[in-house]
C-alpha cells in the first residue's frame, strides 16, 4: 500500500542545468519526488550535473519531456515559447503533464501553444539571487518567496510545489509580471552596482577589509528600508554619527 508521500511522488525532468536548474533539481529531489533527467548541451554543465546529482540521466529535451509528470523549464524566458512550439510540433508532450517555467518575466501564458496537447501550465519564480553553488542556492531557497502563476483550478498545485521547494508562494499573475520582473531586476542589479561602487571607494582610500566594513551598513540599511520604505529625509542624516 502506498503512503501519502508515495502517492504524490512525481516523475520530474528539468530543462536547463544552469544555477537555477541545478538548485531546483536538487530541491525537487529533496522533496521526495523522482528526478528522472536533466537536459543540457553544455559539457561543463553536464559535468556539474554528474557531480551534484549523481545517477541522474542527461537527456535531449524531446526525450526528457516524455513519460514524466512534471517538466521544469529553467531556461531564459525568451526561449520558452519556441522550445514549446517545437515540442508540440513533434508531439513530444503528454496529456496531463505539468509544465513549469522559472522566468520572472512571464506568467503561465508562455505555454499557450501546448494547451491543445492537454498540458497543465504553471510559472514558479524564486525571488532570489542564484550563485551557481547548488548547496548555497538550495539553502537560500528555504524561506525564500516564490512568485507563482497558474490557471485558477490548479493554482493550489503551483503553490504546493513552491512550498515543497522550501519557499513561500506569492501569486503574481500575468498582468503584473512586467512590473514584477522590473522590480526583481532593479533590486538585484542596483544592489550589486552600489555595493561594488562603495567597495571601490574604500579600496581607493586604502582602507583594509572594505567588504567587512560595509557589511553591517548594507545589511542594516536594507532591513530598515524594507521595514519602513523609502526615507523622506536627507540621506546624510541616516549615517551621521551624531544623529540622535
């Protein structure tokens, strides 16, 4: 007799072996699902798969998507439609298969081309920065927030998958995806630029351990900004040692 965990165990393939694909593949395996294969044409990525997930098959996409319950497309969003169109043309997709992508830019509509094949479309985007080190990324997934989107009837399934990955699901529908993706980009890009600029200034000044010195101010500033929003006072007042 199957246990509840065994009864819901999914056969999963991941398309893409970059930082996101590897981290989610590890997370989905840790959640108790059966990771069948990963698809990549990059020999370096293939070697990483063999190291991080020994025993997992590396298959072409057309083979990876057959005879599985869930396919995770961990590839750039602008590549998904064309790939799905090709899979539809070759009749590679099976009815009832869950198709999930990890792009911030789109909701589940990128799978519209495949709806006639009877697939179940979903979008699951972890709102975090991936490092490429699967152990670090796997740990960061825990308690992260994950933007999900799916047809209303199966939205709870997408939310459950996000929880199984270790995150907290937040519904971000298709019409909000453009602003969501922009916010994610701004948060990641500008944080890196500002940190880099501050480190360079201290290095130019000959100050030792600039990263350690700046760590506290960046962490506290970020936490305070997230708590209160954008301050409406002179920024100099925030960091003045005499400020009461």
